[in-house]
C-alpha cells in the first residue's frame, strides 16, 4: 500500500523536474547557459540540442553576455544559424573563435509578458500534479472497493497523498515567487 503513496510522490517529483527545466527557459534579462543549451543545431549531418551534442562550452562572462566556444571551429556558423532560427530573441555574433550573445535589458512590457508566460507554465505544472493525485486517489479507492485495504487504511493513504500534493504545490509556488523576483530585477 505504501507503494501507492511512493508512486504518487515520484510522479509529482517528475512533474516538478519538468517544470523546473521549463521555467529555466524563461528569460530573466540575465545571461544564463540555459537560454541556449536546448536550442537545436544542425551539424555533422544531423540535428541535436546544443547541450546534448556537447559541441561547445557555454558560459556567462557577465550579467548580460553569453560566450559559446565551439570545440570544432568549423561548425561555428551552424551554431549561430541554429540560435537565430530558434527565434528566441537572441542575436549571436561570431567573434573570432567564439560566439557572443548580448542579452538585452527587458522592457516593463516584456517583463509582464514573461511573468504571464511563467504563471501559465506554473499552472500547467499544478494541473499535472493534481492529475497524479487524482490517479492515486482512484487507485486507493479501487483497492478499498476490492476489499484489499480497510477504510482506515484508505483514509491514511489518501491523507499521505494529499500531504505529498500540498508539499509539491508549495514548492511550485516557491519556484514561481523566485522566478518572478528574477524577472522584476533590473
């Protein structure tokens, strides 16, 4: 029976990880490797994400500049083209053997758009967590109806699943507050 609660926790943790990755792609006006590491690059006859391909190192030289250093200088043009085609509002410039990307300051209007986008992502995460909770609760009720667990056991398991849900929801709220603070910093 405890495995039902553990499965629910694991499912909710997976949702949290997906949400964390998704939120890292929301630009905050600061240079961060996560802004470009998931961009798809066409090189060597195939396509891969910049991070997965391990084609280059990505570093923030200051708050507003990303430096991408390709391991193979011959694909620097493909990396630049991939970033431009990703249409993420970044303008990569080839500077010798590296690509420099200046991260522009965010306008107040753009900040509001990004906060709206972030809130949508958070709400989608909450919906997925509620779905995991719903499925777990249904499984607990099914086991009760099949006389596999007692009424007391059902109530205890439902409480544990609800507590796990509340904990994850609080963590999602915390992630949202932190991201909103980042977005509002000038």
